[in-house]
């Protein structure tokens, strides 16, 4: 299973900072930091899901040969 917890947490923190906080620290916009964290979280989540997706397995097919058992027994009796 993909480890999707950290990217989702990063997306949540990024969205909170981007949409809910309206502060500026020393000329740095918190909304910009939130947007950057959100984008990084989305990219990280996409990479995790792409790497850990179920892969097609190449299976071998079993050949089933049906033989009429009753006819073989009839031949053995005769």
C-alpha cells in the first residue's frame, strides 16, 4: 500500500496556510508558503500513487485437457 499519509498532511497544512491564514512574516507571505506546500504535497501524492500502483502480473495459463473418462473405461473393459 502506498504511504500517502505525509503527502496528505502536507496538502492539509498547505491549504490551511493558503486559504485560512492572512499574515505576513518579515515580508514573506504565508499564503505563498501554503500554496507551495500544497503543490509539493499534490506532486508527492501523485508520485507515491504512481510508484505503488498495482502492476499487471504476467501469469501463465494452464492448459486444461478434457478427456472423456467414461469412454476410456469402456475400452479397457472390452
